């Protein structure tokens, strides 16, 4: 996203207020990802719960996501938080991916569509 996309920012802000947003498909760094927009707080809390599993090698990551869940969101937001994601094409080289959750920098998004 080379310029600020106010419509996408409005979708993210509405999701922050309502808790869960629409399904969306985005193109970021050549990768097509589809998922549901999630409120940053819910996204981080969900990851903290999954990472807090005693079977995982490093539970400290759970503390990082729990801390992020408690922080006041930035305005305008810098990231799109997605849950229930599927990679449609490209590689899975985007940072901050865990299972079906992605944190996509808005600056990396070149196209998007609400489904």
C-alpha cells in the first residue's frame, strides 16, 4: 500500500470497535491471503493462548502477545490482523505468521477485496 488507504483503515477501526470484521483477501508482497479481519486485541489474545501451551518450546512468546493485547491501538493502524487464513498463492514468507493467523503490514498490501 504505497498511499494511505482510508477505506481499509476504516474497516480495521470498525473491527476494533465491533470485535470481528469481514472476510477479506489481500495481496501482500506477492502473496494472496484470505482470512477474517480480527481486532488486534482478540488476535493477540488468541495467539497468547495458543503459545502458552506447555508443550511449546518457548512460552515467553505468549507473554509478548499478551502484552500486545493490553496496549492501546495505534491510529492510524500499521497492521492488518487476520484470523482463519489461507494462503492462496505465493510463499509463506510473511513475518509474524502462526498457523492460521497473520499480522500484515499495511504498507505491504498492494490490493484487497472484501468477500
